[in-house]
């Protein structure tokens, strides 16, 4: 009674003698474990003996069966008997065993729930142990009053039932009995029942529940939380380490608080469980501060053995855990979408250069507030520079490490909720086909994960675009776009062959550039003012509904300070479906509808809003366009009289106040007009046409009026000299042409390109001597570097814009390729259906080859290379193109065409006949003066490395670090780099019509239908001409007009650009959008320099100079081909069978001129042709505006005062 060690109270019936009963708790566990083990071993022994005895009895029978095989053969087994054997073995025990196995496995939902529940209850029991560890090791407890004991009892009852299920499902009972989880149950479940019986609580071995933590990784895998091997391994290591640590701390806590039994428990010390946890940690780490240590013999003995294992575990597990945590992807998280904010995923070629170029354009300040988050996904972590770039844009940019080929990574970036996915390509890779294949696989993976996602991808090779059509969920109608860099690059260069400098202008328009203000009066000042313009789209106000496109275009330019170049309208198709169609400068036959989308050139997006907010009632008197903002008035529809008044004013060129065309006869016929034209369908152009009819004669039926609007010739002297659009099948005197169109395949099946039967490459090859004998003038020389191993650059994309069907056959520029024949043979399969194509085998570095093709008489020399990406040193990637360009510029030429001007008309190249009436400067065929130095030859050079542009011009002062668009060669249109096309990714995302517009402009009319055809056959297919295919020729094209002579000469010397814009638009439906000006024109003094630079969308007050060339969008002229009908068809049909191509054509006189007109002096004839309204001149007036080559304009400016004949051609020397 003196030493009471068990706390008790009168309320709890317990041993008053204070006798410890720990042995009872321990005995219950030991008896359960060893008793069960004994039973299992006894059962196994009996089963073995039974099997041995039965085997002895069965063996003689088996021997007898073996000795009598005949009986077995004579009595075949019934198939049904085979099935009865396994059925008889399946008993109720087997069924119960299978059911128990299903219950404890995680293969079913019930099994998963049960496994997770057991784990959760085990952790709960461990938590109860942590709570009870603050109490003495053994104490008297009343089960009915101890809440924790009741909960622990409930948990252990569940563990007992689960133990039974596991025992039934176990195949090997012995190994099951020795499992860790079974041992945990033996030493934790029975003591709880003893506690209830004895009204005692012994903390005992309940700490063994911590061993259940080892299964933590399995539970997380069941819940589909852990998926990667690294995460599973990390959780396994951590769970094993923590469970071992907590279990060992529990044993130290037990023995240190109890003492040694042989010392009668007198050497115990009071340690909390958490102090024991601390002791084990400092012991494993070999630190051992000594503040806490074991005093009992059992504790010290345990520490001796634990140090051996714990130290090894600590030394191996902890570094591995740290390594796994350190190797964990820094950017391996999951994107959390923000409500009300869209996000896009950018993948593919993610580098500092590609990302910086993309972000600079995507997040440009000239755009509206970009409420889009950009998610970059790449399988390689970013370097320090790229990481710093992401941090600078952390509010709108996030990076995640992963691959789009992995669906798990696609789920991490929420690709199903993304607004679009953009795939960047490596433009400088040595194998473009492999890069395209990688991007196509990315598209397949993304579309397979989420078919509805919009994808914009970059492609390097045009022929690889066909593979995207094989993806079932690829749908360009839903916004999927493939930006083919080779196609657009070749298209930009081809357009520069038609209008030099256009590649620079278009590249600047589709790139976001900030305005850089320069005070000095230099060419950079005017160039940079144009660079600040970009392409935007905005819906037109209802105030424009019913007006023709030229009227809206003039109104936007003059009043809103916006340049409208194209619109998107809905065209009704079959099955009452509407198709969106983009019309570039469609002319006055197109009227604005509600909801028409306009394509504008402006300096920022806010300016374009004026077209949407414009209201005639509120903004008609406003002169400052910045004051045009949204108004709150109701916009009524214009009356018939008002529409007719506006049409009349536009037609006669006067203001509404000064116009007196609305005579009384028109007012008297207003009722008739209102009945003929309901208000909802009346347009300005209809009113104008009807107004003319009212003035000349009484109203006719609607059929006659419709015929007049669609194609009738206007013979009234009051009609203004507008460019009329005619149906080719309704033009008088055009029957012969159309009959031949219907019987001869002159165009491809879509009617978009000139076509000829395929030619063998041997028929178009020119030797050096044959090329020298061929009179080549006004042609395009393509210098191509390549060999058998070079990647194809896709020359078809360069030729297609030059063979667009909106050119007449005689307007096509001959194309001569100079390069390796082995390389050109590989490209020829895509070129053999185009007319006027020749090949000179050789090298562009040979001056003899260049002289043989008359490079000094060409309209453009294009320098390309297919070997650029095979060189690792970026500075040497463009060495071939730079050497070729400098070689040409250093060449010297004698006057080489004077002999052709001498006597024989038959030997005169096109445009050389000075007596030809088509020899107008505006016509484009002027007297071609000879080039004496290669520096004056128009050249455009393709570059891969932007910094190499500094080597093209020796007289510029461009710094190597200057951006490409600020350099002189790029501003002059003599250099083009593929990097300028990077901005199309963001431009296409914000408006998918932008890509369609630029492809329409630069590719000559490539359509999705044509791409599908090329994907099937890889070649253009010829087709017979039909009204539908011929109608496809009726589309505008880009040209350059000279101001030194012709109808705009009066504006060329000090006139305003705005006056030129309005005059060209009203008179010829030409839409001007830029100037190509001599570099030194601002000096106001003669300069020998013939270099020009681009000025985009000058303001209205911009002063013109006579040497300017004007970029304009010309209407297609059906009449231009009639004067060359006989020759065009004969040359076209004979060209395919001719071995040699020549640009020698005779130019016939227009047939629509009278004898009196031919007898007039040239000056009088020219004046009458441009400025009179006589009916006899209405026909030829429609065919006089022709494109003007920069080369010719420079030569005319240089040699305009020269009238002497040029010396004969000297013999071509062999130069290498």
C-alpha cells in the first residue's frame, strides 16, 4: 500500500492495491498471435499428412491407367464431363473468398471506399494515441465515461471485421499472419477489449498504428492523385521514414515511462511522446545534444540497434527525398483559370527570340486592352534570360513545363477552356519537313484531346499543309489556321516583283510598331510615320448602309482619317446559308449592308472606332475626327430622294449644297421611282443610275435598268469617266475570246491562275548562248542557290502570284530561273503547268550567266537560297545571297538595247515602240533606257539572319543592332527576312480574317478549295472556262502608278496626296494606299541615287513630287486584252510547244479608235483620251491605266531628256 503506481478514484472500480496489469494486455496480443500461428501450422501439417496418405492410395490407380492406354483411347471423354470437374470444385468457401478479395481490393468502388476508410480510421486511432500519450502509461478508466476509449473501441471493432475479410481473401494464411498490417492488428485490437473488461487503459503498443502510414502512397494512387513515378517514389520514401520515426518514438516513450521490469519499474523517467520524437531525430542525425536521453536498459538497448538502422535510413532516404523535391519541376503546377479572362496556350518552338517577338506584338500598346492570359507550354525549363522575360510580364504570362503530346499536361493548362492554341515553328531548323511533322503531331494530340479547340500553327513547307487536312477535326471555317511561312514569304517577294517595296509595306502593316518621331527632315521621318500604321477591322456604322464602296472609302479617308481597303460581306449560297466573303476594293457595284466588316489601315485601334460610331446626323459638321464618338440619337433611314441626292453629288463631284442635278423632272418622277425601288432596297448607286435615266429619257422597265447597271455601256456625255466593271460574256466584240475560253484550257480549274499543259523540263532549259540570243526584257530573274540535298523552298508559291488570272496573258512577266539544274528538277514538278517559265542552268555568282539573261533589263531580280539553314554560324547563313547581291550591284553594263530601237519593228521588245499608243507612262510600257551599273537593277534579297542586312548596302549607316524594319534595305524593299512574319500569329488570333486578307493579297488568289486540290494532286489541274471560273478573274491587283506623266501629272508637282486619292478613286476606282518615293527626294536637288523607300498611308495634306510612284489597288480590266486578242491566243497556244520562251510580242493598236482620233497629234490625243467624255473615247479610256514598274520609272526619270539612239549591243564576254 505504500507504493501506489496506478492512479485510481472511488468512482472507478480498480485494483486498490495498485497492481500493474500490463502483462494482461500484452498476453492478449501474444496469445492471439502465437495461438493463431499454431493453429495455421497445425492445419498445414494435417493437410500435408492427409495429402500424403491420399496420394499413396491414388497412385496404384494412376499406374493402372497408364498401363492400359487402349482403354483411354477406346472411351473418349465426353466434353460435358470436362466442364463438370471445375464446377464441382467451386464451393461456397471459394465464393466467399472471391467476394472478400473483391471487397478489400481497390478494383471496385466499394473496395476503394473500404480501403480508404480503413486507412482514415487507422490515422484516427493514431490521433487518439497522441491524445492519450499525455496520460500515464497505465490508468484506471471507466469505458462508459471515457469518450476516447469508446471511439477507439469502435475503430478496433471495424479493424477486426476488416481483418476477417483479409484473412478470408488471403491465399497463403501463414504469410498473411506474418504481415506488418496483421501484426499491427494483433498488438492493438485485443488490448482494447481487455481494457473494457478490466476497466483499465494501457497505452502499450498502440503506437504501431503509425506503420499504416506506409500505405499512404497506395491510397493516393487509388484516388488518382499520384500519377508520376517521381511523385509515387517521393511519397513512399516520406511515408516510410515518418512511420518508422513515429513508431520508434512510441517504443521509447513506452519503456522510458514504464521502467525496466527487473528493476521493479523504479528507473522510469517522465518523457512526453513528442520529446521522444525529438530524441529519435537527433539520434538518427548523429547530432545527439544530450539534453534528452534514455535511462532504462530497454531504452538504451533499443537505441543501440535503432542507430544502426535509423542512421542508414536517414543517410539514404533524406538525400533522395531532397533530390526528388529539388528535381521537381519548378513549372509543373496546374493553371487556375480566372473568371472573365480568356487564356491561350502557346507551344512548339519556345525560345527567347520567338517568345520576345511574339509578346512584343501580342501585348502591343496600340491594341485594345488585351484581357488574355498567355500560357507557354514547353518540355524544357526556360533559361535565365527567358525566365526574366516571363517575370517582366508576370501579370499576363505563365510558363508550365510539359508537352502537348501528353494529355496530362494538356489538362494542366486547361486546354479545353483555352480560347486558342498557338504553335510556333523553328524557322531556322535544318530539316523543315521534320519540324512540320512535329507541329502536325502537336495538332493531332491537341485535337485528339479537345476537337473544338481553335489552333493556329506555323508551317514551314507549303506541301505539308495538306497533312493538316487529314485531321478530321481540323476546320478552317471554325478558326483553325495554318500560317505557311514559305508560302507567305514567296508571296511577299512575288508581289515585290509586281510593285517593288510592297513586301515592306505589307510586313509593316501586319506588325505592331510604335510611332517614332523624328524632327529632322529625312527620309526616315516619313518612313516611320507610315510604319506606325497597322491593319485593323471594325464593323461599319449603319450610316454607310446602301452606299457604294468608293463612296464609303472616300468618306472614311476624308472625314474619318481612315483608309478602308476591303470589306467582309455575307453572300447568300445554297440552302439559305450565308458565306463570309472578303472583297478587296470591290468597286462601286458593291453596296454596304448592315453588319459589314471593314478592313482599315490606321495607327491604333481607337481611331478605327470612328467608323463604327459615325452618324451623319450628329457628325456631318464635325471637322476634327477625334470628336467622332458614340452618339445617342436614333439613326433614321435615308429617304429615296436623299439617297438619290447623295448619289448625284458623288457622281458629279460636287458638294450637296452646290449640286443642281436634281431637276424638276426627277421630282416629278419620284413617285415612279419609289414604286420601282422600295426604300429598303434602294442604294446610292441605283439612284445614280436611275437619275441618269430620268435625265436622258423616261423611266424604262426594271429589266433594262438592271442590264444597264450590270454591263451596259454608258454613252452619255454627262457620265464621268469611271472605271466600269463588265461581265466578260456581255462585252461587245468579245465573242471570239470567250469562244476560245470555252474550248481551250487557259486557266486552272478554279480560274484563279494561268495554266498550260505540263512541259518537260528539257523544253524550257536555255543554254547561255540561247539565252543571249533571246530578247529578254521586263522579265523576272530568280537566282536560286541549292543542290540535290537542299530543302525545297517551294518555288511554286513564288510563281503563282505572278501567274494570277487577273493579269492578261500578255501582261505576264517571263520568269527565268538561274541555278543548279539538279535542284530545279526537284522543284519542276510543281512548276510545269505555268506558262512563260525558263531555266538557265548555272550559278547566280557567274556574271556570264547573269548577262545571258539580260539582268540589266529585268523588272526584278530575286535572290533566294535553299542552303541557309544548313550552317550553324548565323553570320554565315546568308553568305550566298549577300555575295550574289553584291556581285550584281558591282556589275557594269554598256547601253544594250539601242540596236533594237533602230529600224526593224519586228525586233522591238514590248514597250520599245515609241509610236505605240499604248506607250503611255501610266500604261507601264515606256521607253526602256539601258542600265549601265548593277546598283540600279531592282533586287530583293531573302535573308535568314536579320543582322546580316547591314552587308547589303555599303552606303548606309545602319548599326548591327538596329531592328530590321529600321534599316535602309528593308525600308527600300530590297531585303526581306522571314522573321517579319512572326507577327501574323498574334494578328491571326485577334482576327482570323487578317490571314485570309493577306493571303488573298500576296498569293494571287489561293483558296481553301485550291489547297484541297493541291493536297490531292500536288499540281494545278487545267479546266475549261465557264462563266463562274471567268468571274474569278474579276478581282483587283496591286500596281504602281507614276506621277511624272499621265492623268495625274497635274498633281505630281506639289499636289496633295488626298486630292490624288479622291481623283483616282472617283475616276478609275483605284484605291491608293502608299507612296514609293526616291530616298533623296526631300533634298529638292538632283541626286544620282535611285533608291526608293516606302511611305504607308500618307495624310491628306502630304505633298507629292513628280518622281513618286503610287501604290494602288487596280480593278481588273476585261477590255485590256481585246487589243491583243489574236496575238494573245496564238502565243498562248504556241508557247507550250515552243522550246524557248521569249518576251518578244508585237503590240497592236486599240481597235476602238476612230480615224480622226488617230490623225490627231500625240499631245491632243492623249489629252482627249484622259479628260474628255466623248462616247468614242469611253471604250479605250477603260483600258489605259496599267501598272508601272519601278525599274522603268527610275530609268524614265534618269533618261527622260535623252532622245538619241542607244549604241548596239556588245558581245557578251565569258565572265565567271
